[in-house]
């Protein structure tokens, strides 16, 4: 079984680098184009399970990729709750909390790495319970923790996996061991 993990398309805040957790903003035109380019890649697969974050940006990505009619909304795929850091850039956060790292420190008034780890562990269990392929439509930080947990790392291991908007990731198995097949993969033109 393969698990496809798709980060939503570009938004104005992903361009500016602002942390976008609970603020639900739409895709940019470029974000919509990237999501539409996913359609040809995903159309070749028959997914047993399609899970999507409840945010508009994730649902729109899923719809434009051609799987909106099969999507099951899963609140465990919501982006990290950034609490007091919502809408701030990493530079602004560093001015408040020098040396801050989300994968180690979490967010004041928001979630910790353990919170995110517990959420993605539930999604992993749900995905592994089906016999066929799964696709997820979610967000950057939550998917970075997801890949870490998929391969047995602690939630903080997500710091090692950079993830652009609208890219394709495929998680699978190597001889029964959870593995990464494609990460942050480019889309066809």
C-alpha cells in the first residue's frame, strides 16, 4: 500500500512565510494551478481512502486534484495550532523567542509536538487499517510530523523534512518497514 501526502496549494501566507494554522485563507491562483496539476498524477490511482483537513485551502486542493467527491474530512489533519504565533513569520517569532523551533518547543497558547504526534498517529492507524492506497490533503508542519511518525521517529523528527506547497509525497514500505518513496516531489508540467 502507498500513502500519498499532499500539502495544500500556495496561499498568500505561505508566500509571505506567515504561520497559517487556524486562519483559513484561500489558495492563490498559482496554488489552484498546482492543485489542478495533481489531477493527472492522482487519476492513475484507485484510492481506498481519501482524507482531508477541514480547512478551505486543503479541501479546495483536494477538489481541484479531482478527489473532492471521495474525501472524508478528518480534523486530525488540521495544521498545527500556532496559538500566539498565528500569522507571524519565523523572523517575528525569533524576535519574541530567540532560538525557537516549533518541532521542539511548540507554540504558547497552541499545540505541542506531542499533541501533533498523537493526532498524526491516529491518521496513520486509520490509513494502515485499509487494504489499498490512501491519499491525504493537509498542511506543511502536520505532514512533516506525519512522515517522521510514519518511519518511527518522534514528532520532532519532522524538522528534517522540508515541504513545499502543492508537492507530491509518497510513503510506502520496504520489506514491511515503513519507508519514504517520494518526498517533496515535483509535479508534471
